[in-house]
């Protein structure tokens, strides 16, 4: 199971590797008739999707998309989800179509009138070729997450619910930013995504929602100057960056502070010397959906524990 979940994270990572970091995701463009449908939405790839009527059979190929649909009160329209959609509990009872290598034929067998997916692998291209109604997420930052939620709200005729959800998220994340402004330091932060190969550690780079978390929570992402969203750094590069805080997004897969501290050459890193190596629930930082708010709130406590001292 660990290998499958790491493969899912790798899909998110590899979806962005090799693409210029500076290219922002297009802002979803929403147009509709006075009767709402047909509605046209342009997704994060820049592809327009037009729905003639409210979708009743939705397939989600990403846990974040599944969580958004449920949060908008449209969970009853989901007919199938990917293998990693496990929140809320209702998602576990739905038919599963597979993981990062889901079969297009199996997906199509559910006769979806809307498919929600992330930009990974060649599955989106295959579904496009089949003429399936596909909306693809690839948020570059927290504002991109808000826009995707708004877009799904329009697609599902849940605009008001989407607006309320985004407003609640903004309020909580703005509160994190306000709290961070009271800090007197901006620690250098390394967010570890996958250390299966400790000689080439996947980390959070620029132009993604984890980078937004670090920045808004009052830290400095040491990999913010990388050319891709999810770069691989060598131990030498990490030592040179000298992070003051290391956050383990791969803690659920065996990464621990003790393992990090024991890596050859890492003993000189400030975070290792100070014991500032912290696990974090990867579900709340790697899924660009409603629970990402919890990631922001967890992050500021890791970066600035002094702000919460009694």
C-alpha cells in the first residue's frame, strides 16, 4: 500500500517536473446562459469544457476533487472515485476505478457526464481522445485552489456553496497570515515530499500550494528558486541551503526525524542540530482541496511555535 501511495504522490510530482515553473495556470473562465446551462469552464490546462446540463454521474480521479465535491454537497453524484479517495468516509464506499494507472475503459464504463482529474501522466490525454467531459486541476498556489473550487461549483450548479466554502477557507488562511506577521523571524524551510531515494529527495519547489503554505505561514521555502514545482535535491544541495526547519510530508511512509538526522552529511544542517524536524499529515498538505486549510494551520505551528506559547 505504501508503494501505491508513494506512486500517487510521485504522479503529482512528475506532473509538474520538466515544465517551466514560471508559467501560471490559466484562470478558469466561466460562462453560462441565464438558465445556467449550458456552462463552459476552462480548466487549469487551458482546455474548455462545456456541459449542456447539470452532471449527475461524476467520476473523480483525485482525492482533492472527491473532497471538493463532497464539501459542495454533491457527493451523491459521485459514481466512482480513484483508489486514494478516502475522505470523507462516504468516499470509501464508492466503486474505485484504480490508482495512478487507472484504465480509461473502466472510467468510461461508468458513463460519466463529468470527470475530475489532476494533470498527471497520459490519462487526461487518453480521456480527451475519447471525447470524455474532463476537467483537470493543476493549481499553482492557494488562489488556484480557490478558483478550482469555484469552477467545480459552477459545473455542479453549486455556486453558492462554493462561494461559502472559499470564503471560509480565505478567512482561516488569512488568519494564519495575520498571525505570521507577528513573528520576528522567517525560518528557512525544506518540505520533503518523497525520500525513497535519499540521494535525490523530492521536495516542494516554487509555484505550488505547499510553497504558498510556507510563505503565508511566515517561512522561506529553500527550494523556491528551483526550475520546477517539485524538484529533486541532492544531499549536497540541501546542506548548502541549510534549512532551519524540515517538514516531513513523507512521514506516513517511514520518514522520521531520526532517519533524517542520520543521513550522511546532514548533521551540519541547522534544522538537524536544533531538532526542528517535524512530521505532517500529507493528506492536508498534498490535496489541493478544502482540508488544505488545516495544512496552513499546522504549518505555522511548526514554523513559529513561539507564537503559540502560553
